């Protein structure tokens, strides 16, 4: 608290009236300074006298014909010019930051789609904005964006807080269960989630809770989850997909992470009638953050990439 009070005294005692003093000292005229500042000469005189009282020394010599600087005034003028220049430089830096995407953009990303975001968006975005650093924090949980210091988060639509601005990045999409053609040929194709009890399933350990993910399904308006079994446990979405490709078993995944493998035949989707859909992926952030150039630039780039 003592340091805070000291800073407050410095602000009041040394900066209030400095600009007015500089104008008078540079023009050596109260009237000329008043005209430039849009003040009356008497108001300028009062401000300078108040500054002299706070400084504790006369800064200007006044006669009926001219205005001059005292020795203390000359010394104060040198320091005041440097201080005002530094403040001007700081303001310029702030304006530059407000106009050009720069600095650090911190994004909270679900671990399940982190690779998708990196592959599809971030690498090219960083190349286009060399003055901007991007930090991705992948987590199974839902971070508090404000409390944890994130500029924005990428979220499934159903997990977005009501007080956040949400920008759609992807259309709605389903989750899916996939397996390699070789696995299905050897072990058969499950037709119902109950059939999973007789299959090798690649289990997923969640980093946030350290628990094993229960596979989620939906049918006839009812949502339900199934505990699956299998001899392989992973904690990474890409490993999950690679293990399925290698024939290790069935894997549960978000559709965008396996769409390419399904298209080229490396993976086959099963249990489609029972898989729930998500509203899609959204970029979300506090309303006050939407004026940040780095965030505006990322939102525009991501929307264009996904063509939403």
C-alpha cells in the first residue's frame, strides 16, 4: 500500500500541469500558451502557480514585458520534456497495438480437437501474422477464460457460457465410433451400443479428471453413456485415431478428426444411428475483448478457413 500511495503522490505532484508549463516555457508567453491550449491566460497562470507550489520552487520569472525560466525551471523543463516524450511514445505503442495484430494470443482449446485447430488454422495464421505469438492450451476441462488469462476459447457449442460472445467456426457435426476394415473383418461390426461389451475398445483417459471417458450415445430422444472395455488406454486424440487405424480396436471420436480417414477407407464408421451431434465448434470470448485486433484477425481467418 505504501508504494501505491507514493505513486499516487508522484502523479499528482509532478504531472498535473506539466503540459501547460511546457507550453509556457517553449513560447515564453502565457498568452500564446493559452491560445494554443484553448484556455484563458488567467487559467494558465493559476495552473503554473499550482505546479510551482507542488514542486516547491519558482519555475518561471514573470515581468510586465517578458517571461523567463529560473534555474530550477530550466532543470524542470529538461526532465518534463523527457517525461512527456516518454508518455507520447507509450501512447503511440498502445495505438499501434490497437491497430495491428501483435502480442500474444492465448487460446484455450479442447484436447479432442486441438490437432484439428493446429493443422487447419493456426500454422497458416501464424505465418500471416509474424508480429503475433499464439499460445494453445489444450485441456479436457472447460477453463475459465477470464480467470485463467485467456483471450478466447474454442468450445463445443453446448459448453459456451451465456455471457460470452460466440463466433461459429464449424457447422454442427456428429461424434462417431470407427474401426479399421481389418478389425471389423476379424471381429464383426457392432449394431447396437450393447454390442460393445464383446469388442476391444480403445479407452480414453481424461487429463482433467484422470477418469476414463464413458462413450456417449443418443436414441429416441434419450442420452446414455456406456462403459467400454479394452486393453489399450490413451490420453491423446491423435493417438486414439492412430490406434484405430492400426487395428487396435474401436475408437470414439469427433467426426472432423476422422473424416479424412473415413473418406479414404482407412477407417469405417459404425453405430451411426446412436451417435449424438454437437452444435459445432465456436470461438468464444468476453465481449470486451472483441475490439482486440489479434482476436478480430483470428476470428476472421478461422471463419474464412472453415467457410462458415
